[in-house]
C-alpha cells in the first residue's frame, strides 16, 4: 500500500509524521510544514502539500494570482492552489503506479516544494530576477 510505503520512507528519512485526522499527515522540514495527503482511492499517487504559503487579501489578490501563474511557468510538477478563499498552498503530485516509493523520490518532492515556496515569495516580493 502506497500510504504505508510513504510513511515508512518519511520515517527512514528522519521525519516524524503526525496524523491530522481526516486530512493526512504533517511533518516539518527546515521550518516548513509539509502535509502528506494519503490517497484512500489508491490512485497510486503521492501528494505532498505546503500549506499557508501566503495570505490573500482584497488588496493583493491580483498580485497573488499573477505570482501563482508565474510560478506555474517556472516550476514543473508544483501546482499553487487557493485554499479557504484566502490562502495559497503548493501541491506536488507524483504518480508512482506500480513503482516503489523511494527515499530519493520523497526527498526530491520535498526539495522541489521548498524551492517553489522560496521562489513564490521572491516573485510576490519583487525580488525575483526573471521577468
């Protein structure tokens, strides 16, 4: 089962996944909260999410949407989403199919999400070198 493989791999990597009832598991990586959403439908996908990346207000909504679009053009595999109508979250979904869940895959997903979070903040703060 993918869920058990992911949880075992996270523990092997030194993470301590804590269950969030009805939502999945959370763990910390370099001051970043990451959520693993266990796929009960067994679609053979792994979904990792960084919640609460940025708050949206009426004043910054257009800038946030533009930053989300810019991030999509830069980062493969990461999808910025709006949750609860006021927060940007970043998702990374990876289809594993019948392949094994490896520490290298999970590390890659976490690193890409971390880099994407940093990149989003640079874009939204105007500190980004690319136009």
